[in-house]
């Protein structure tokens, strides 16, 4: 009886204690929820993260500028190279012969232009000589015309006196012969004057044609010499290009060239991956990017080194389109059976060079990227 009474009397206290415990637990849960809500609103919601991120680099594809037979390959895959290091050597026999031919053409062009200059002086002297010939022919023509007029007058006088017997037949014959000779000499003088004029005109034309070749140009700027020099320079550049050098610092990858292989200009030989200029393409959902801006800080973790190694980067840019937009076959369905899918947009993140130097990354490694959008 007493035990039952004691239990009955203690029950209200236990119930009150239990209610207080539940109330305390509810308060703790409520405070935790409020605290987490405040934490999410003011801090956690300012960070966006994705594990759909991969390392990438502007890979330099090495191609030759000239064709030929490969004489030597100086590198292998995974080998580190510096900008300017020799990668491939092409047999330069053809290039050397082409350079020698171009240099010979340049020398011949120089001599040809010098000949134009010398010919111009010679043609000027010829014109002066033709001027003298023309003046001499003109004087001879005047003399022949005078002789002709005198012979004509003498003949007419003797013909007028021949009827009266004052002039003998022999004298009349001499007058007729003199007239014929004077007429012939006049024709010769006229032909000589015409020929002298033609010779002078021909000399003038030759000088004008020659002057066009050297007009407004000295030996160095003459078009023929300039063209030959440009071909010589091109041949010299082609000879230098038989040695293929590394365009950037990096690591050799996908070497496809072998010694003895005949290659054409532009054929891919190998790739140089600039591991010191690595960046990350982080593919965020489109709904995550409302506050993402260029210049915001990014923390990254690599699966290769684990979560203990943190890389720091900066948002460098946001792609102009989603991966689906640039796909070979875009996801455009006009049949009506369309399902909306949240798209991902690549965000380019630049990594710090000193961190890459300490822990290098390779192209295609998985990353986890978290952007701080507070600033």
C-alpha cells in the first residue's frame, strides 16, 4: 500500500521532468536549426562547390613549317623541355640548295640592275649621237636642196637657149645629167634625214624603256633586287625552320614522329603541355552561377594529392555556352518528348604558378572546386 502510494505520488514529478527534458531537447534542436540557418544564410550559402571539374591547359601542338625527311628526334614522351629547346631536326639538304640558288638569283638581279643603270648612260650618249646625226642629215638635206634648185635652174636656162643654137647639145646633156644627179642626191639626203629622225626616236624609246626599270629606285630598293632579296630571306628562314624548337616550356606528350619519316608542312609531330600554366574547367550548374563573377577566389582539391592539399585560384572567365550547346549533335528535340535538364556551364579557374611548381598537375585530372562568392 505504501509503495503504491509512493509511486502514485512520484508520477507527476517524473512527467514534469520528462516534459522539461523534451522541452529542453526541442529548444536545443530549434536553436541548432536557427544557428544552422543563420550559418547557411550568412556564410555557407556564399560558397558554391562542384566535383565536376578537370585540369586543362593550352596545349601547344608542334607542327613543321617546312617538309622533309626527319633526321633526328631529340625528345621522348614525358620529357620536360624549355622554350627554344630542339625537338626535331629535318634534313636540310634541299633547304641549303634552295638558299644557294636564291643567293645566286639575288646576285644576278643586282648585276642586272647595275646593267640597267649603265645602259641608261649609254643610251643617253646614243641620243646625243643621234641628235648630231639628225643635224648633219638636215644640213646635208639643205645642201642637196640647194644643189637641186641650182641644177634645175641651169637646165631650164640651157633648154631655153638650145632652140636658138646658143647652147651645144653636149652642154645641154651635162646640164641634164647634173639635174638628175642633184635630184638623186636630194632623195638620198631626204632619206638620210628621215633615217636620222627614226634613229633618234628609237634611241629615245630605248632610253625611256630602260628608265622605267630604274625609275624612282636605287640599287637596294629596285623591285627586281627587292624580290630576289625577299626570296633569299625566305630560303634562309626555311633553312632555319628545319630545326623545330619548343614553343613553350612544358612536358612532351603524344609524340608521333620518327627518324626517317617523310613529313609535310603542318603535319602534327608532338604536343607540348605547359604544366606550369595549368587551369581548371569547373562545370557548375546554371542555378549556382547567379553570384559568380570574374576575380572571385576559388579553393580546389585534387584527387591525385587528396583533400589535405589545397590549391588556390581565381575565376578567370565564364564560358560563352554550355557543353551541350557546342556538342556535335546539340540536344534539340522538336518531337514534343522534351525533358528539362539543368545545364552545366564551364567556369575557367586560373591556378597559382607557385603552387603548380610545388605540386604539378597533368591535363584531365579530377578536381573539387569551391568558389567564394562573398566578394
